[in-house]
């Protein structure tokens, strides 16, 4: 049975100097609140998740042994609509991480003006250690443990790190079987044959590319003259790099879990394969110089796109970053301490809650397609995503100019204004 609790743990720390995801999210909230006249009670409420579910997931392994895994689902706020957020399978999943990521999902949906709130969840497991059958059994049991807390009008999971469209298909099927009817809207990011949206997998990377293009040109520069380094040549980073390359930018460095490569004359991301497509493809690329992931972060480039994991830009390496612009492809790649250093150095950081919001935006499109029982073409998805991203980017850019604040603070101002208005209109029960 699931249990519900409201506290946080010590968190998921990637180095001794970096704060947890929840710590970072709360500090960012306080900085944004300083620019608005918002009831302090609303700010205090937003510092805490509505609820966190922790579940035990027994799994019968292929060899007949039984192992129990821990799963979480943090539901932060639903004042604007159902909870929305990914499910990840990763050894570093923790309650605190899920809380912080759920908070970011709340801001992300509000920045994009989507009728959702924020949630996040996952299982503490290395998916590489599971067979296909074990992953399916784990997912189905996880779905059953969360069944009372999710649903198409309550909380709608989606793929995340270590999960994919097939994972969502298993989750949807398990939920539907217990409910006695097919309910495709319980998750998004499913295979298209089950009602998933075309363009969903590439959407976060596509939104990163759109935001990069708009911000570079807004700074008075030509995208065709821009040099770009992408840390994390995976689903988000590769799609962003390939689109930016199509638009004329020079992608000069990329990395994956095995290492990084650099060519000042430009790589060809169209032919370079991701680790998922071919393990070792990046580190084994012969027509470029090899360097470490850490070295990539401090290359002298116009744009740095951290698109791997959280907390990679810290107080330790922020003074050495030489990019003029940072566009966050990953969730939470920049600690609050690093943010302050970038602000002092005049380096613009376009935050994750705007830059990689293409994923949740196309998830919303998928949700709409379920409601209307009509599947959109990929061209329609791209057109709607472009329009929605440009609208959100302009809203944030307006706050940057009018308030003379950073891009992150501006994005939070937009989000917090919408959430505060909704909470004020609904009031406090009872």
C-alpha cells in the first residue's frame, strides 16, 4: 500500500558543494517572489508539495528471486489543473529530488500557460540491470501502487530518464485493466499506435533549439555565426543540436556518458549517433578532438547547452565558463550558487522551465488529442509547438526588459504571477 508523507530527505547531491533539487527550487522561488507583491502565505504554500507518495514495489526477478524497490510520486501543486510530470528509473531517484522536480514542473506548466500543475516520480533502480520482462513487471506493479493517485484528470505521468514510450504503454495498460476500461489519457508519451502524439520524443530538444534561436537573435547576433557546445548528446541534446545545425549554427562540441568531442570547425550532428542509438559513437568519433565532459563546460563558445543531468554547473566551475549564453536543456543543471556567479559575470541563463518545456507542451497536445479523439499530424504538432514556445518566450522576454531581471527570475515571475492569481481566485479551503 502507498503511504503519504510531507517531509523531505537529505536529497540527491551530485557533489559536496551543490544543493538538492528542492533547495534550488525554493531559493529560485524566493528570488522571484522578491519582484512581485504576492501574499506571503501563497509563497509558503508553494515551498511544500501537496503530498508525496512512497511505495514499495516487489519484483520477481528472472532467476526466481524477489527484490523490493522503492518508488515515489511527488505531487506539488494542482491549482491550475491536474498534476503533470515524468516518471524516471534511476539509481539516484530520491524523495527530495522528486519534490524539487515536481516544483519545477509547476513553474514550467505555468510559464507555458498550460492547464496543469507539477508532479514527478520514479523508482530507485538502474534500468540497465533489468531485463525487458523485469522492466515490464516493475512498471505494472508501480502503476498498481500509484493507481489511487493518478488518472487523466488527477495526475498524468510521462516518460523521463530511464523510461520511454513502451514504459508508458505498460503503465497505461495496467491502469486500464484495473479500471475495467481503456484509459489512454492516464499517461502521455505513449506509442502513437496507442494514442501517443507524433513529435513527442523530439519535443524537448526542439523547444531548446527554438529558444536558443530566438535568444541568440534577440541579442543582435546571427545564429549562423554562433558556436554551440551541447553537454549530453541524448534525446534532448541531440535533437536540439541537429535542429540548430539545420538552421545554420556550428555545433562544435558534444558529449555523452563516455566523454566529449570537439572540432572548432564544427561537427556534423546529423550523422553523429547518440549513446542510445550506438553506444560509444561519440567517444569513438575519430574526426574530432577528445576532451572530458568537464572541459566541454568551459569551452570558449557562444552558447552552452547543458542537456544531461542536474547540478553540473556549480560554484566550482561557474567562474571558468566562457560561453556568452547558457540554455538549459536538462532539468536543474545550474545550482543557485552558480546562477549568482553567472549573473555577476553577465552571462545570460535561459532556464529549463522555459527552454525544455517542449516535452510537457506536446504532452498537453497529446492530452487534447485524447479529449477530441483526433490525432494530429507531425506538421500540426510542430506548428503548434513553435507558436506556443514563441508566445512563452515573448512573455518571459518582456519581464526581462521591464523589470531588468535575469531570464530565470523573469520566467519565475511569469509563472508565479499566474499561480498566485489562480490561488487567490480559488481561495483557501476550508
